[in-house]
C-alpha cells in the first residue's frame, strides 16, 4: 500500500495570514475587463511570499460592492490560483488571504482558509494563524445556538464566533473585540467585512507574529514582513500583543490595545526565529537572519570542534552555519545541492525508496566535503530519522567526520499553542540520551545550543519567548526572557 510521508520531520507552522486595504482609485478599474483587481493580485503575491508557513491549502477572499467572494482549495498558492482562476476574482480594495497547514487526518479542502461567515445583517471573512485551546467549547456553545460547521478548523470556529458577537453587539469592531476576548490560546487574525473594513488582531500574549505595512496606496497586514517587501509595502511595525487595528478604504481609523494580558504573560514562539520564518523577515524588531547568525555564534562558543569545513542544512541551517564559521574560523562551504522543484510531500511505495528520499531534495556536494571533517549545522532534531539520513549521505559522499550542531535545544515536549510537533513518545530527545542520539544518527559528535544561548541570540526581540517545548514547564511558556 502506498504511504505518504513528509520530506521533513521538522515541526510545522499552522498557517499564514495576509490582508490588504487600498484607497479609492487603487482597485484596478482602469484595467481591461476580466483582469484581476489590485487587492487580489497583491494578496496573491503576499501569499506566495508566505508559502513556507503552509503548503496544504490556500485561499483569497475579495470584498466587492458589499459582497465577499472567496476562492480556496487544497494545494500550493500557485496551484489553487493559476492565471485564469486568479483573473476570476473580482476587483476590490479589500482582500484577505490564507495559506494553511493541516494536521494529520484533517480534510485539506474543507479546512482551507479563509472562512466566510454570514450573519443577520452582513458577512465577514476571517483568516487565522495559531491554535485556539478552547475551540471545542466555543463550537459546542455555538452549535447550541443553531450554528452549523462544515470543517474541523479552529479558524471556522473563530469566524463563526466573531459573526455571532457582531450580531450581539450590533457593531463590527465591538463584535470582533468581544469575540477575541473569549478566545484562549494563540491567534493572529485578519478579518474583512462587507463594509470594506480590514481588521487585524493579535492575541494578548503575542504568541504568533503579525505586522503592518504601508505605502502610498494603503495598508497591508501579514504574518511576516517578507510579504510586505514582495508587495512593495514598507514595514511600519508589528501589531502589539492584544492590539486591534482597523483600516477602512486604505486609511487607519482605529488602533488600540483592547485585549490585555499580564506583562509577564507576553511571549513569542521562539521557533519563529529558529525555523518557521523566512530569514529576510523582521519579527518584533529582530531580524530573523541576525537571530540565526547569532545562534551559530553561540553554538561555536558552546561546542567547538577541530574540523575542516562548516556547512548548513538548507534552508534554515544555512544562516547559523555562517555564524558558526565566523566564530570558529573554520571555512564555510556549500554541503548540499537542493532540488527546489520538489514539493513537501511524496508517495513512496517501498521502504528503500523512503530511506533514500532525502537525496531527492538534498544531494551532498562531494567536491566540498570529500576527505573533510565536517561541522554540519541544522535547526532541530525531532525523530532523528532525517538527521540520520543526512549524516549517512555526507559520509557516503566522502566526509571523513561529521560533527552535528543544532541551533535549538532538544525537543522533549509537544506544543501547547499550535506548533505541530510529534507526540512526546516519538521525540528522540525524550527517549534517549544525547550520546545515544549521536550514535543513532551516525555523527562523530553532537551539540545542541543551550536555552540560555538561544535566548541570547534573540535578545534584541521586543518580546519574551515561549520555550516550553524544550523544558516541558508551562511556566516557561511566557516567562522566558
């Protein structure tokens, strides 16, 4: 029987959100009939830049003359919106986009975002990044009021709750604030109404990133600043924890920190800097590239080794490898050739094909490593199977020694707030010692960055961090800086 596996055993982000609000005259009215309005086209480009945060579903919703038209499906952004499909989206000044990552067993098509929800006097569309820990309770309450659900996504629950609260409050902004105050967990929200309002909300803890951008045509909000760059918008700042921002027709009309948490309860998922985010993004004042470079510096201080070359595992290990090389003085080389035309998931009929799958995506560059003692820098080890295959492939290509250096501490616990990490029973660092891990993956030595070293590498961030997946202590979720 065919078996589907991911090329990477890395933890997975839930999704990405994007929204745009343009001033009057920026909807593409002067274009020929059938061409895409600016809001939809900007959102498409933004989602392409955020594709790394979710590859299993994509959607765009456009506000057009008080109506909301949404197109979404399973697949990559370019697969869901080939040229003709993108052109079918209406012209409009406001649009919301979403890329999704579905957990195992979830129906990809039904759970693709964003979600459009009707209520008594209008319609909204909601894109959500994160995990709502009380989603099941909210769903049950709303079902008791007669609401129906067609998916298993937290995002659908959030959109339905917002619509219900708007009805109760008789005001869109008040309804959004009321709904957000009832949510528990991690959430960055982008919401659009049929009144051309674009609303951005970040949870009081700031667990997931959300940023604001502006140019002469209007505003955008996005999970990462790399999407602003791609669309020609300048990063203004990150949305603050607990902040609600409202933009109408390309103009900021409301911003306030309406949702409150204790100061010590604020915290950003530190894995945004380790793995999730693109290196050209800036999150809460810290460059992702600089954070990863600093991780490499810390690794070289904590785990020096006599070696001939340093190389990183593409892509998130590359910047830390730069830092390790700079601090240690060991030359940096390209250790792999990456096949960038292979997607994230594959079908492998046989075990032997599964065992050699890594080479389809990462093939060792033997000219750089043959006969060399190699420092191999990667961002994490989860189950250990991918690391074992990568180390084996390097030695098979002629590396004399492979010294593994990891820019995150050992994963020992699952995540409370939405990062898709294997169950604790499958986490290799939760089962065996470092020495046993080193032996299992075939490395000549192994070093993980310390939690203190990781926090020092990210100390320029404006928020504290959650490190509970490393410690298992719930108190560490928001009290880590």
